[in-house]
């Protein structure tokens, strides 16, 4: 008699020496009961690891897509950055912001508002820039720090060169 290594039991499958849940949100008692990129949560159900997501009815966790990757829905894009799907690519939620790969965040460019109490806005600035408030009556804006100067395109900062 030929036995299959897989047996379906209560929406779980017996694989090797442990039951694995067939869907995200399925029951578990330890991480070994969950599939790739999912872990057993405190409420004893398989949940996707950080930077992974499952869609309703899905049986596996998919990696969240990062800036510039192809997408069909904003659900696929990394929401921590935050990114949205625009023109079938993961882009910064605010089109005025730029993606900073060093920080894995969408950040304000030089001269853009980075802090505004009225709008409860607080953003990081491009690399080499800091958020500066020159006058208490106006929102703070991104400006190059002391070790950097404005680049040729006026959008970013480059290190000061000493001769």
C-alpha cells in the first residue's frame, strides 16, 4: 500500500511529523504548525511575519512590495513606509515625498515642510538634511545640515568637500 505524506485534518495538513495550518488565521500551538513566513500568535492562530501579508482566503504569506516594485493593489505595498500602488508600481503615498532607501521611508525633500503643529505633520528629511524652524510662525522645512551642501538639482544634500 502506498501512503501519501499529506493527510488533511480539520483544515490542517499532516506534514512530516507536525500538523500545518492550511490557511492564515488557522489554529496552531507552535511556529512549526504554521507555513513559511508565518508564526503562531498569542491567540494560537497562524499570522504573517512582519513585512509579509496575506489576503482574505489566502493560504500563504506574501512579502510586502517595496518602492518601485510592480503591484496591482495598495494592499501589496509596504504600508509602514507608507507606499501605495500607483500606475502599477509601489510609490510614496504623498507624491511630493521621495523614497529614501537608507531609511526605508518616504521623506521630505529640501525646502519642503517637515514639521507643522497645525497639521500634526512630522516627517524625516532626505539624507544629509535636518528639519529646521527658522521662525516660530511658519512650519519647519528641510535644510542641509552643517556637514552637507545643496546638490546641483536643489533637491538633496551632498557632503561638503574639503581641499
